[in-house]
């Protein structure tokens, strides 16, 4: 599909929407719905005693669907980083100190045990006590999600150890002796355990989309505006570099493909509506954040069409992936559904998606995915919204080596921000910074841009031995 054809389809779809007939309000798009969802449905699963581990912060990677410990006890730093995110997101929405304390415990354990003090970088696997285990390849995607922990914690607190880790992580990802392929201007999929060469890339020698994309999604875009000075400029340049290689080497006829060597193959790994629309979402947000009209135009010229393709209008839910030029695979995985809702919410702010359709998919998320007895969300649903038993029958389906609290908590955070803006209400988010920084720290409405209208010092808060001040910042004109 050409750019011209995509644009025609987009304009046709947009003009078909009847914004005048949209409901003025909806309970599912009330901001408090998403605060309540995060605090009642999501956060308890990630902050229970079993979730916190022993000592506190030694987050288990594997737990049963009722939240109790699994037999296997290995730890993945990439999943610890995601759980720090979930705890931090709960604090951002509520200002409750217990959530930030949980995030701090996780961060301290992660930095003490998952960083390789001898060779640099992140350990791939830890045992139950946090000791390095095995001698696996070092994956760039793993590094992105391990770095997510210090990234979100720094966004909230301006913690110096988190900042130092982010700078080190950045230098490792963009080091030509490690993850950075200077010739092709891309992040390598993996490097050898010795950290002295690229690991084999598979039979077709393709590059991985997630090696580039998840650096932007996991830590760069969130922290770029709050690092300050040369680091903000450097992170901004890195985002531009990565999005350039993504659009140049992983895109064909409107779709992003998971492997550079398999453009046009809809069965290529990581070629689904989640990766396609997450990539467009990053382009859209980066265009706004960096003032790059090219990224914005690229996203707007393609993403609305693919969002409409992903939408199963007959059932009010998101589909999984394209199967052919005119067919899709129905049912959805939790993270794909979340990513689709998030870009739909962003487009609703720009009147490129209707509130009615957003309210429908968001309502079905709450109805279909939430595990009412035990918390968190199911791993997948079928087209009718029933839990996909093929995914959920595994006793570790909700907390495992690739599923943690990131996507479900980000979904709640984004829906809160968008719901507030759509209702014409200010967006209130909580931070915790050193006393001297209360009036001067840079606050952002998460990945969005917005105008700050107030900040309120709510007094001291002790977290991890540091004396911080809880600050509520409100924003409007979210974009």
C-alpha cells in the first residue's frame, strides 16, 4: 500500500466519524475509573508480600496465577525493571508512599544484583538470591526493559543512582564495541557473554525490530526531557537515530515487520498489530516531544488506517494481526490490546478516533481481561472476549518471563491521562523530588506534552533513606 492510498483511506475513515453524535461523557472514560482500576485490579498483584520477594525488592519473575510463589525461582532483570515500572505508575497516579517504597526496594535490588560490575551491562539471569546464573547472550531488548526500572524511577524522583545507571546503559547500547553497529546505524540483537562480539542472528541473519524500538519505548522517550543539558540532547539524538533505522529498514507498505530480512512476510516474528501500532505511537509521541514534523507526518499518514484494520468493530475489541491483504486474526493478547487502546486514546485527543469506540474497547478491557478473584489481567482473549484458555491454562500465565505489570499499568496511566483531557479536566500526577528541586524540576504528563498549570508541595516523604517532597503537578492541553 502506498502513502497516497493510506492517506486517502485515512481521510475517508476520519470523515466517516460523527463527532457531533458522540456522548459527552462516559463512566468508562471518567478519570477516576482508571485510578480505581490500577489501585484495585492491578497494583495489589505486584505489591503483595509474595510479589515483593525476600528481601523486599527481590521481585520473583515467576508466580502462579493466584499470586503465590512458583516452583522455579529464577529472576530476569528485564522483568524486575517492568515491576518497578508498575509500582512507580501506581505512585504517579495516587501519590501513595507505599507504592514508591516498593519501587525503591526493587530498584535497589536491581542495581545491586543485576548490573555486571566486572564487564558492564546487565546480567541476563539471576538465581533466587540475586546471584548471576548461567552464561547467556546479552540481549539488547533485555537491556531496554531492565533500564525501564531506573528510567521510570528517575522520572518520578530524580534519583542519582538511577540517573547514573541510565547514562551507563545509554553508553553501552551505543558503544560500537558492544551493542551498536556503527556501519548500519542499528542496535545489535545480542552480544556474546564475553561482550566482545555480536551473537549469531539466526538462519536469515535479520535484524530485530524490538532491539531498536524497545530502547525508545522502554527508557529513552520517557527520560529524554528530564535528564537535562547534554544528556537530554544526546537522548533526543538517539531517539531520532533509532526511529530513522526503524522507518528505513523495518517498514514496507504501511506495516512494520519484526525482522528486517522478512519484509512482506506477515508471519515474521513480532509482526502484529501491537508492534505496528506501538511503533507508530512512538513516532507520533517523539514527533511531538522533539518537534520533528517528519515523524508526526509519517505516523499520521499511516497509523489511523492500521488502527481501523485492527479494530473488530462487530465485537468492539482489538484483533491480533494481519493474516493477508484483506484478513485479520481475531482475539488478542493483553499487551497488543493495551497498545491499541493507547494509540486510540491518543488519536481521540486529536479527533482521529471516536470517543465512542474508545469507550467500547476500554469497557471490554475491564470486562474481559481483569481477573476479579486474584487481580491483574488475563494473558489473552478470544474474539468474543472470553479468556483464551490456551494462553491462560498455564499456571504461570500472568507472571512469567515475558509478562509482568508494565503493559497493564501503562494502559491504566494512559487511559487516565486521555480520559482527563477528553473530559476537559486537568491531569494530576505525583512526583517525589529533593526539597531543593520542588520548584525547578521538569515535570511532564508522562510521554505526552502538556501545559503545566500548577504544582503543589505536599510535604516530606521518606523513601529508601532519602528525604523527598511529594509534589502534585497538574497539566492541561494534553497533546
